């Protein structure tokens, strides 16, 4: 076994695609890759979890009046599935074998599933004796807490599990602590009842958001990536920007932005786009460290790109109490400014180094022709969007009783037409040549994959026009995506007069694989929400939130800027070992109310959504904060450079002129 195989984080000069895929699997889906019966159990378990979440998000339970789960039951099943799959998919240590599952992990998985689903299995019994747990309740809850911390350690790393253990210890040690942190303490019975047998702790708001919103959106992103939408967006980026000065770096910024629309993982974003853009940036003259830093920064910012936003958007719905469409509206401008700044920085770097365009600009056109083409592209896009809106609204007003069927029929006709257009042209290449990079033609590239935009269009229509809930909107988008994946290959084969049997089989395989991959991507997020709920439960049980207000006021001396700086530093420190979602939950619980309250005391009205966006942005820096910086390790595996140097360069690309976060100069030095 080679060193690269022993350690997926290791750096190699030219890493194979298999190594990069293993890196993503190690971070996002667990490192185990087992076959046979054991692999089938993991596959089927993840698939059943995905089907359950689809059922829960759909209107079918209430339409047919069967298998209706309330919030508590759904959260229990959600956590039970996440803990069960965590012990099967994530090995105990980095040295554990990846090709088998030891017997102790099977035992732990079954016990963890039982403890996680305990509120579902004994819901009626617990409902008739609230606040009076039996011995069985206390034992199950205690074991469940321990197994949750161990599963969190495996999936998310030791810092998150240690932090959860510290807060549990804080509940018990209250009377022994200094006056600033002291509280009355709690018995084991009261603690486990609060944490595990109610919705105040582990099964609180964060896990509820994971059940209702996050899972279905992660599934949508997984299906879009599986069907080729990510490759399509990257090819469009190359077609639009590949011929510019420093084109590969600008492609990295743009492709990461559009991939952020469907992907909530910065690590997967680095691998998906970086495997092509980083080698091209090196050839263009950026160098390995700068190339990796640019890709890392662009991919980390993908978590603030609506609509998924690394799961934070859906948590903000509950914490801030505003509609999802308002969350998107508030998030879009910061995301746009972030990517515009990155785009500007890489352009300045290209000018400083003297980088010339790598790809030909295609057929020569005059300035008037180029301006006219851009204007026609924008005006055509606006016209199409306007036509779709007015057709949809018109059908609803003219045929209110049959609008749904008519709109679905129009969508089906449009889909078949776009597939006919795609079938008339060659498929998009799966890769971009590093040694002989050529810029694709813009319109032929765009029209080949326009059908990928249909599920996103359904999502946007459901959210903005129909005003459906985020979960139900995502359900209809996923349903559209499943239909697309099942029929995409057979329809293209039909138009190209090719055999349809094999194409239909591939569609089924891709759909099933996409569903189970989405479920495996959710293991870590579900555990993070559960453990963050444990921390939140400890805060509410002990009254720590009030003490935090007094502490921050003392440290900042009532100065809002100092208080914001302190909050940012705390976010970065937590980012040393916590994933973005857990970091945001903790900071939103501890610091966001404090910032708003102290701002009010200083005479400033600070909108709550602004504070939440602030702590979320500094929380997502976890992916580029040393010494962890998981996204940087992915970039290091591609470029063959030292990941720590890439982390420092990645932080320097946070430079937004005229200020630079790396050197505090008044010029955009960046490098």
C-alpha cells in the first residue's frame, strides 16, 4: 500500500482521480468502501433514509392519510439513521481498515440506532409521563449521549465531540465553578431528560431544520452533481471566461460560484472544479500555492451562495424568524460581492505576473459584435424569464382548476424539446485538457445542457411565485430531478436512434446512486446538528446565555466594533475543529443575541439577520483556517504543494481592496 493510500490527505505531484474521490468520501461520506453484504447494508440503509426523507417532505402523507410523522418522531428517526450509518461508514481511527466493518461497530451501530429512535419507538409512553423518566429512559438517554459524541468524533473530528463533552461537564460542575460561571447544577436524571427525552436538547431546533430542510436540499445537490450539472456549469464557465487574461483563475471563481448553487460542500467543490482549474492555473503562471489558494477561497465562499448556503439558510429561518426568500435576498448581495472581489484580485494578480490568455478567443469579432452579443444574451435571458413568469401566472388565472396539470404538461413539452436540442449536438466533454486547453464555444455549450436548469427553475418558481415552504419546494425540485435522471438518457438515445434499454438502466442506476450519496453526505450534518443541539441544551439548562452577555459586555467595554471583532475571533477559533454548520449554530445561539442587545444599549439598531450573516461568514472560514482547513488539503492533493502554505495564501485572498486581511496594508497586495 502506498503512502497516498494510507493517508488520503497526503500530497502528491499528480494525484489520480481515484485519490481525490477517496478524499471527498473520507470527509463528506465516511472513509469506508466495503463490498458484498456489508456494503449492501450501508447502501440500502442510506437509500431507505433518503426515501423516508422524501416521503416526509412530500404532501403524500396528508393526501393519503398514512404514515404521518410529527416533528419529534421524524427527528428521532433522522438521528437514529445518522448514528447507525455513522458507525458503519466512518472507521474508528485513521489507521482502521476501510474494506471491512468490525463486529464492535455493528453492535454500536444497532445500539445507536435504537437510542436515536427511542423517542419514536416509545413516543406514547414518554408523552404520558413528561418529566418523570424511568430507569430505562435514563439508561438509554445516557448511552445515546455517549454514542452521539463518539459518532461525532468519527464523522466530524475530536474538537466537536470534546466541546460537547465539556458542555455536559459544565452542567454537572456548576456549583464548583467560579462565580462568573457558577450555576446550581443538575442531576444525571434531569440532564439526560432535558437533553434526550425532550426537544430542548439534541432533538431541538437544529435537528428539526436538518430533518425538514437540509436533507432534501443536499439530496437535490447530490442528484444534480450525479447527472452532470456540475460539469455543465464548469464547461459554461470555461466558454465564457477561458479566453481572458488569467482565465483559469477566473473560471475557478465563477465555476465555484455556480457550483455553490447546488453544492453545500466546499471540499467537493474544490475537487470538482479544482482538478481542472488548478493545473491550468499552474500552467498559466500562477504557481501551485497561489492556484490552490484561489480555488480554496472560491470554494469556501460557495457556502454563502444561495439557495443552500451550507445548510445555514434553513437554520436562519428558525433563528431569525423570516421567510426563506428573505434569507436568499439578504445572502445574495454579500455572496456576489465576495466573488466580484475574488474575481478582481485574480485579475490584478494576472496583470502583476504578466499572465497572457491560454485559450483562443474563438473566431475574431469586433468590439461592436462582442458588445452586441453580450447585450443580446442578457436581454434574451430576461425575456425568457419574463415569458415563463407570465405564462405560468396567466395559466393560473385563466384555468385555476386545471393550472397544475397544464403547467406540468408545458414543462414536459419544454423538457422534451431541450432534450431534442441536446441530442442534435455532441455531449459535453467530461474533462478539460490541461496540456491542450481549448475554449468551448459559448452558445453550443450553453444549449447542450439547458435542461439541467429545469429543476432549479422549479425550485425558484415554488419558492418565489407559489410561496411554498422550502422543504416542499425542494421536494418538487427533487421530483423533477428524479424524472430528469430516469428519462434523460433514454430520450437522448431515442432521438439519436440508439438502443434505449441500456440507457434506461443507466438512468435508474444514477438515480439510486444519487439518492444514497445524498444520504451519506447528510451523516455528518445530522450529527453536527444533534451535537450542536446538545450544546444549546446545556446553555438553556444552565442559563449560560445570560452570563455570556455580561462577559462580552465586560470584554468589549460596550464598544460595538470591539464586540464584533471579539465575535469574529471566537468564530475563527471554533473553526479550528468544528464544521461550518455546527460553528454557526453555536455562535448564533451564544453571540448573535448578545450583539443585538449590546448594540441596542449603545443606541444602535442592528438587524438580527445581519448579525447571523456575520457569524456565519466567519464560521465558514473553518475550511481555510489552520491547522485543519479541510478544503486546503483537497487543493494540496491536486497541486502537490504544502497545505499550510495554501491556507495562509487562502486567507490572503480574503483581501478586498483597499484593505488586505493578510498584511493590513492599504494596497491589494494579496500575494
